[in-house]
């Protein structure tokens, strides 16, 4: 009797596998994410040939020149251009502009090097229409293919300098029994492409879709495999898009690229402070902060709404701010600045879909909330930054000089934060009428 095919259960979130089905993944603790997949058939174990070990001093390696993608904001996020033979995963929600960005880059690269687009999602004709809209993509080579073996063979044969796989979730290999997009297929595809890229000197962009919680779809194992993970953010209904590095083996993370989506493609925004850093004078509930995104200081408008509520657990909803940080700021405002927020919903929004993850912006967020709660506008030309401690004391934000410089550049006349000792003092200085 034929042996039934072996089945393993693999978590779609973190890739943990188990012999039996489990309601809760032991790896990441998510419920209902373990899906059955057939176990890939493994060939005979290879016999290790005897090879001498090397000492690092004997290894010859020269740093090869980076490839400019022709998109300055993308180069910046990559750490100064694309490293040859590296593998970069680009994640983002549907429609955010991943294909547009990478086709733009391929077009620029193809002027000097061979650039290949492997499309598994769109037909060649669809890509042609986009290329016609963007312009400058005539020399990009294109392959519409979803079978992994064919793609790998093509890369080995043609050895383009740069290749874009749009998307890694559409690739599938016959050897793996499961459906395209499943954890084992995606992992196999990424692993094989990684090997082929390194061996043939092909720098590869993998496009990956994003799950509801914002991580690159399915296996986080992908993020460990690749050299660089870029996240493309911003909602479809908004013209501005933010590109950031989540992981980078060749440069700093937290570097930020800002784009505007236009009819002719994505246009880089070299001075985002100009767009995001303005409030409409005299508006209640709006404040400007200077956040540090990577090496770049960025002026950001923060808006807040404080509304009375009958809910036993009032809402604290933030877009672009960490919920825990927001809860802490609201608590400190209630306790140490005397704001009655206990029976109010608090909403906070950061301009342009930017996400703030550094504590230096605390004071800006607190100022917007205080302004909304008091119904008093922030003074004209004020920006605020500084970290708020649980005791209501302020800690200076890092790299104050760079932030102050950016504020000066954009005509901010008063910076609140570096001088003030406590949250109360800072609010007093920034709000037109803050009664102690
Ligand atoms: N003619 C146009 N003029 C202006 N903007 C357009 C035009 N056509 C498409 N867009 C923009 O491009 C976006 C789609 O970009 P793109 O296809 O690159 O996204 P994607 O991230 O690759 O999406 P998917 O995940 O579906 O592949 C749309 O949301 C839209 O904003
Ligand atoms: Mg696409």
C-alpha cells in the first residue's frame, strides 16, 4: 500500500512547523494560523567534500560599487544605492505603489546595465501600459512567469545586474506540494532566488504583500533570509508614500524616503518638512514636532481631537503613533498637567501617514492633545520636541542641534522642549492660554 503523503502544519505568520495541528502557534502565540502543508520531498543527503577552513585574513573581498537605482529616495533608504548581488524584500499593502516604484528604478538602471522584470501578477501588456505612463522604461527586459525553476534558470543564463520579482508570492515550485503563496512555497522561492542571486551576481528585489498587521505576508522567515527589508507605507487614498528600511545589512535602518504618487509615477519629495510641518494658524488641536527619522530631522504636524464620551473605557486612538506611548502620554497629561482626560476619547493623527517611533516626538503629541483638551490653539511658529517621563519631567530629545537647525530652516520662531524642565512648563510656554 502506498504511504500517504506526509503532512506538516506550518504557521502562516512565523513559519513554525509542527507534526500535528495546533490551535495556537507555539512560535508566535497566534491562534488559528497553523495550516496543513505536505512535507517537501528531500533528495539524498549530500556528502560533505573535504574542504580546508579559511581564515578571514586570507579571504579576498573588495567592496563592489553600489548601483544607483536612479530614484534618490530609494538609494537613500538602501544606504546609498543597491549593493550588487544583494536581495531586497519590498513589502507594502496592495495598491501602495510597489510595482510603480520598482519599474521606475528598473527603467533608470536599464540605461547602463541589464535590468529584468519578472512579473507573475500582471500581464506583459499591463506592465507595458504602466511603462508607457512612467516613461523611460524601453530597455527593461520582461518575463511573465510564475514557475520558480524557469525564473532561476533564466537568471542563471542571462545574469542581469538587477532583477525584480513581482511578487514572490506568485512563484511556485512543483517539488513543493502546496499552493502558491503558502509558507513553504514562499520560503522555497526566496531561498532559491537568494542562492541564484549570490552565485550569479544579480541584485534582486522581491516584492512581498503585507498582512493585516503590517508584516510582510506570511513567513517572517523571509525577513531573516534577505539582506534588506523595505516597507512601503501610506494609504492608497493619500498621495504621499513613505519608504523605510526595517532591516539593512549594508546601511542604517530608520532611513526614510518620501514620495508623492502622481499620474506619471512616484516623485521623490526631497523636503518633506515643507509639506508635513505646517499647521493652519490658530487651529485648536494641532501642533508641530520635529521627529528624527534615521539621519533626517522631519517637521510633522500632529493633530488631536478630544471629545467627551460615555464609554467606561475611553478610546485612545492614534494613527502613526505607538498605542502604548499614546496611553502613557494621556496618563501623564491627566496626572501631571491637570487635564481632565478620564471621561474623554482622545484621537491623534500624524500628518501624511508618517509613523513616529521615537520618544522625541512625545512633547509634540502631548501639546496637540493639550491644545484640543483646553480648546486653546498653540502659539504661532512653535515646534515642540522632547521625551516625556512618567514623573512629568522632560528629557531632552536626542540630536537637539539637528532638530533645531531644521526648525530654523522652516521658520519656526520658538522651540519648546529643550529649555523646559517639566511638561507643565512646556505646555505653558507653547499654548496661548494655559492656566496653571
Ligand atoms: N493613471 C494613474 N494616475 C495616477 N495614479 C495612478 C494611475 N494608475 C495607477 N495609479 C496609482 O498607482 C497605484 C498602484 O500602484 P502599483 O500597481 O504600483 O501598486 P502595487 O503596490 O504594486 O499594488 P499591488 O499590490 O496591487 O501589485 C494606485 O493605487 C494609484 O494610486
Ligand atoms: Mg504590483
